[in-house]
């Protein structure tokens, strides 16, 4: 390769030329030379055709050699052989044959052919050279391109190999990272379910198990009473001891610092080698800026890492620091909240009065122990009172309506509660979301109030009655007296006589009723026990019940022997009145009321007894146990206070007596009042 | 015997007057305290039936007005028993207390007359 481009020489005539031919006509440029110089010329210039002229057969082998050289050195050059006439034909023939065979001559011509013919051949020879040259060039070009392609392909292959290597490296790195992440996520998950510091310690130990060079883990923390403690593992169990001194308050991670080893050595009375100290809970008292942040928890790793492994371990732990710190914080807070919560609960339950917090639907958010356990329900009226509807008198609805505190009276069994209901806002909004109910047992208070009211009423009535009685007494006295006068003046046995007697008797009866009324309505003042017969009580009281008795039949059987008792006559009258009145009210017309008195003996003692039976609707078994309860009534509101029987029971029991009752629904009821038989002597 | 009946209740007064009248007494009556004083001064009765509770002057007030007296016997009448026993009655200037209502008008008059019998 590397032909130096000089001017193109078309023809180089090597050897003798015949005079018959004008060489300058052969081509654009023709040069004649001998074999010796030819090679030099060929070397320096670009030649298209070489014509070798053969003059004698002696030259044959040299020519052959020359042509071979040319063919080897400049394969593109067209090789032409010119045979002169001086050569005998058969020699020429032989020569030609051998040349053609061995060297590869392109053209051959003999002297004698015309110039045109020669020119023509030369032209073709030149063309041939050009063609070959072109072909060669193309060939070279192709070779070059191929070489370049190969280079590129090699380059690409290298790149691909590199990329593949890189990818597989990345993949394993990524996988490594992923498994690392997974480990971290699992660690965090496990942390979130912990509630004790010991569990956190154990989890950490477990997590770094694969780092065999970690000998032991020491967890320093502040306990709830602000005392620094160190948790460690020994003899297959977790232990805690109080730290003598607080640990290094530095907020950095310290690797192999002598101070840390010394600190632990002091605490555990043994030498410590390399220690990594990592603070995990830093408390800055946010409100007070001047106070230094405190390291409230630290972890020490006693280890035998070499530096590269140390790096790996630190990275590993580094990822876990924040979750550890957060978990620690959370555990502490949980504990605080629990303590506070416990204190509140104890306070709440310690209050002896029932307290409950409800929402609009009477759902219980919370209640204290004193609230009661009528049922397991979470509905207020069900749990407090075992009802399926809100308690009568419940103030809760009006609290929600008015957004103001309200008070209501609610009955639970035999007790009366004053319910103070306060609106509160547990959920943000413009109206109260909940109420707090505070229940005050006012049974006693209400009973006393009731009694007081009753007494006042009685006193007022008594007063009124007294006044009326006195007003009536005067004319009645006169009526009766005048009647007596008239009777004395009229003939006995006559109609007038009999009429006047009736009038007088009637007037007398009126006086009796009035006297009774006056007795009954007298103010009691101090307890004034008297020895009084039940019979007398009955006789004095029954007239008052004429209206109540309506169409009922009334049978009175009083004991022959006076059943004496020691009691306050008015109060006894109240009791009898109450029982008989109830009996009358329980009967639909017409019923039978029976009032009996007797004396009986029990356990060696004597008792005076009053029995009142009716043929009324009776009392159901459920109600039987409640009838003496204050405020218990089957009458509608306003018809009765529900205090009658309760007061009667109190009155009788206060003089060592008892009230008993039998009843059958649909058949009737029977009340027994039993009092110790006492005769004579009043206070 | 001169008897004075003082009571604001007509029926009561009438019945007393009738009975006393039958016994041959000179019977006088007054329906209130002031009237009673007037009649008392005028006739100087031997026996007075005196109601306690009257409009205007009450029975005891009348007695106070009358003041010292020598021979007149006074029977106080009232529905209110508890307040009057022998002591208080005497201190008021009366001789006997009879409770209303009267069970028997005749016994009332007899009681009054027996006071005078003691003379």
C-alpha cells in the first residue's frame, strides 16, 4: 500500500522499440526505457501499462524475471509484451507461451500490426489498469471499513460486557440493600408492638445477633423515678442495676472512646475493651431553651470489631437509631399516661356517689364503680336502672337542648336520686357532645321532706279543721240543747216526740264527728305515747272513711278484750286510715271490707293485732316487695305520693310493731298490723 | 234568782234561757260582751253563764271589767278545754268551767244552780 501519487505515466516502454511505431502516439504520455531503469521509474511514478519489448530469445528469461518482479510489486499494472520481428516465429511462440503461463501477461502483440491496433490495445491496457486500480481501491476501502467495523464490534462487546458486569453488581448490591431494608422494616414492626424497656433490649440483642463480634449490649436509661439504670444480660437473663454515675452526656456516637470503657468498668467492676457508645434518646426541654439537651438513654456495645466491620456495624445501627429512640420515647410516654390514667380512674372510682359520662343517645362513655351494675349494658338507663327506656325524670335530654346544666329526680329501686347533669364538650363543635351525670342519693332527704310536707299539710288541715270544728260546735250545741228542751216539753210517745229525738240524736252524732276531727287534727308536738286500744282507734277512724267506703260492705269485728298498745293515737289513726283507704280504693263496687282486731301470742309475748282485708284487685308478687318502699305507687302522678304505706310502716316499727301483707291478684289483699300488747301508763 | 246568759250563738243562748226560765228564774240575756256589761251593772245577777269566745269583749275581758264582785257566780263556757282548769278559771274570776258542746243541757243548768246552792 502507500503508493505515492505522482503524475500518471500511461505507458512505460521497456526495451527496444521498432521504428515502425511512433511511441509518442501510443498514449498521452509514454516513456521509453531499459530494464535497469524501469524499476526505478516504476518506483517513483504511477504507471498504468508496461510494455516489454522482446527483441531476441536470449532476453526471454530476464524478461520473465522482470515481468514477475513487476507483477509482484505492482500487480495492477497491465503487462504487455511486444514481440519484434527479429525473433523467429517459433521462438516467439515458445517465448510467448512460457511468459503467458508463468507470469500472466495481459496482452501480446507482434510487430507488424498496425499502429491503430497497437493504440487500441494500449487503450484497453490502460483501462484495464484503471479498472484494477479502482477495484483495488475499493477493496482497500472495504478492508478498511471491515477493520473499523470489527473494532467497533469489539468495542461494543466490551461495553456490553462491562454493562452486564455492572448490572449484576448493582443487582446484588440492590438485593443486599433490599434485604437490609426488609430487616430494618421487620425491626421497626417489632418495635411498634413493644411496651416494656426489657423487650426493647431483648429485641435489639436479637437483631444484632449476626454481628458476632458484639460481646454484650448495655442499655442505660432513666427510669420513671428519674434514676439512671443500666440493663444488661448475664447468666442467660436480663438484669438491671442502678448506675452509680450518669453516663456521658455527649450527643455524638463515640467509637472506642476510652472514657466509655472506663465508665462501664467503674459500673461493673471489670475491665472493658472496645466500646461503642450510641445515645438514643435526647430530651430537649423545649420550653426552656437555656437547659442543655440531655441524653436520657444510651446503648453501649462491647465489641471486637476490626475497622471495616466496625463501619458496617455502625451503618447498621445508624439505620436503627431513630426507631429505637422513638420507641423508647413511646414506652416512657405510655407509662406516664398509664400512671396518670390510673390515678384518674382511682379518683373517679373513689367517689362514692355515682358518676357517669354519656352521649346524646344515653350511651355510656364511662362510669365509676358506684354507678352500679344492674346489667352489663353500655346504655345508661339499662345499666343504672335495668330499664329499656330512659328513666322517668332524666335531665339529660334537656341538657342537650338547652346546653345548660339541669337537675332531675330519678328513682332507682327504692332510692331516689337527684341527678345533676352538666354539659361538656369532648368533641369540638358548637354544642355539647356529652354530659357528666352526678347522682346524689336524696332518698332520706326526700323522705324527710315528704314527711315534713305531710306533717305541714296535716297541720294545715288540722288547723282548718279545728277552725271549722269550732265554728260548727257552737250552733250544734245550741241545736242539740234546744232539742233536749223541746223533748222535755213534748208528750212522750207522740210523733213530735219521736221526731225531736231523732233530731237530737243526729245533732249528737255531729258533735261526735267534730270531736273526732278535733282530736285527729290536734298538733302532736313531742312524742306523746299513750296506752290506747286498737278498737278505739278503729271506731274513731272509720267514720272518716264513709266516703271512701261508698257502696262497699263493711264488716267490723272488734275483739272483746281491748287490744291495748302504746303508741301515739293520732299516728295510729293515720295508719288505720291509710290502710283502710287503700283497701277501699282497690275494690270495684261493690266489695267487702273486713276490719278485725284481736290479741294473739307469739314466742311467749302478747300482741294486739289489727286485720284489714278487702276483695280488691290484689297486689302482684313483684310489687309486693316494693309496696313499703318510699315513692312506690301504682297510682298515677298526682293521685298519691307513694309515701302512705312507707310512713305507716315507719310509724308502726317505731313502736316495735310490724305491718304484714298477704295478697292474691284478682282475689284481694289482707294487711296485718301487729303491736306489742301494752296496757296502762302514759308518759 | 237572777240569771244572765251571755253567748253570741243564738241557739245556745235560747236553749239556756228556756231551761233556766222553766225553773222560775228571772232570766236575762246578752249577745256580746258590751251588752253583758250593761245588763250586769243594771240587774246585778246571781248567776251568769258566760261564753268565752265572743266578738268584741271576750268572756274573761268582761269579768275583768266587772271587777270585784261578791255574790255573782260565773260559769265560763268554751269549746277549748285544754286551756282551762280549776286554777285558771278561778284566776280569771270565774267559778266553774263547762266544756262545749253540751252533752245534756239540763245537767249544765243543774251544775250552774248548784254553785248558787252553796251560798
